[in-house]
C-alpha cells in the first residue's frame, strides 16, 4: 500500500474513480497506547469494530494483548495473526461446534453467556471425549443494563435481567475457575455515568447471588468525537469506573476489563469519495449505505467531512448524500457541511470511519471496489493527541479532588 502525506496528495496522485480508504496507523497505535497505559485494568479490542489484519497487528504492537471475538471466524482470524493473544469469546449465543473448536483448537478459555441453556452448552462443548469437564474456564455472565446515555442502544438483544441474575451467577460459579460479570452500556456513551449506573446494577446482582466474582468487564461504549458529539475526556470515564470497581463486593484479586472497539479504531480510517452528480443540496457520491457509510444511512450518523479541492470558495452549506446503488435507501441525510460551490467531479474526505466503516462494506449492485492508501496526517478529530481539555477541569463528573 502506497504512503502519502494526506488525502489531497492521494487525489492528486490517483484521481480515483472508486472510493479510497485511508488508514492512519499512527492514530490507531496512539489510541491503543492510551488505553494500555491509562485504563485501570485490561483493555481488549472488540474485533467486530474493524477486523483488519493490519489494524490487529498495530494494536498488538502497541500493547493490546486481549481480543474480544464474537464468532468462530473472528477466533480463527485473530489466532492466525496473533498466536499468543488472549481471545475471549464474548458473544452470548454460540454453537456447540464453535465453542468446542475455540476451546480445543484455539486455546480460548473465556466465554460469555446470559442463560442457563448457554451455560450448559459451554460445559458440554468443553468437556473432553473421555468425559472430563474443563477446569480452566473463565465464564462471564452478561447482564442487561440501560443504554439511555448512549447514541446506539445495545440493551434489547442480550443480557440477563437483574431479577434473574442471581440463579444464573450461582449456577455458573459451579462450572468455572473464574466467574465474571459483563455488560454493554451501548455504543458512543456520552457520559461516564453510564458505567457508574451499570456497575450499581452489577453490585446488586453480586449481593443477591452471594458469589465470589473474579472479573468485572465494563464492555464497550467508549466514545469518539463526531460533529455534535463531543464527549468528556476518557480519563473521566476511567476514573469513575475505577472508583466504582474498587467499591465492589468482589474477590481481592478481581480483574477489571473493558472492550473498546470504536474508541480504538475510529481515528484509524477515513474515505475519499467523488461527487458524481449534484442536485440542489444533494450530492450523488461513489460510496454509501451499502459501503463504508452504513451508519450514516441507517442510524443517521454524522461523520466529519472536508473538501479536497483548492478552488472551492463559497462558505459551507448543509448537504445530503445519495450513494451509488439503485436503491432509494442508499441515502444519508446528514447534514454534512461542505463548500456551497462543490460540484460533480470534486472530491472530499469523510473522517472517523475506522469503526464499522470498512467492516460493513458490501458489493451490492456491483459497487464496493475500493483502493487503499496510508496517510501521515492527523485524523479530523482525536481524543488522544493532547489538545483535549484537562480532565480534572471537566464538569461532566464529580471532582476527584
């Protein structure tokens, strides 16, 4: 993959007809080092956010040793890249065959669950052919918590309710070496209170079950920066999580885990797109809902944009986008702010697409071909480059002093 100073240099060199995915290895490495050094526990990368082998290697080299895998395909992928990584199979619903392969062939010892049926499935799948039950399992019971403080809810599909948690925790304790509790507050949590609130629910479950808990996994949800979504400093999240964790009725040697996905990879990628047609305040571009811009279309995510032409002079105006397919649903309402004189043939960059962008691309309607390039400039926004407010001055949490 060729390397360029920035997106403008890519356009000048290639004049591409297809979208170009830009990667910034230095941005992903910086995010990983931030979590490794500052999160008060173990940060494991949620592979679903971006399963790029190059990114997985970058995170490993920056110190990320644990990986949250959600399918046997992700297990195989990460194990093929990182033979020594710790893999945690955190999807609460798995097939016996997937569990068995993960345990016996890939060394996976950590699994999540949210029902007695899934517990039984894990126990049976990890029992040897001569009937010896696994004695080295780390099993994490996923609890349902609120997503009210997040931009995308993850509260409906998985998780045991607090009212039903105690029997499941007690049963799981009988079949594992280490018992954990995990949850997910939803994607792009905009306040540390989301985690404090969830951990209070975890505290109540532990008290009712009266079991020894060895792992607390606060899941994902750590935010990135987008237009109109400017979260508090991540240090505030870490401090509040650590405070709540320290007050938990848990084992003296209990571990604190997290599963950042978006926060580790959002700044890693952006995309160059070309305007194929303009119709008033609508731009027809060569990527869209079935490509890297799935979230822009389906959950109205507003990604940052910047024009790449030097001759555009008019002030920014709000635009909506149509993608390249024949489907009316290939539409992104934005608004996305671009120069008012942008027209067909012009290029612009859409930023902060490292999370879920490339991971959700399809080839629907014959579109989906992309080029790739490495760029050395900064992402459009960053939580990690040192120009954020001092976390001790944040007014989003109670002062720690």
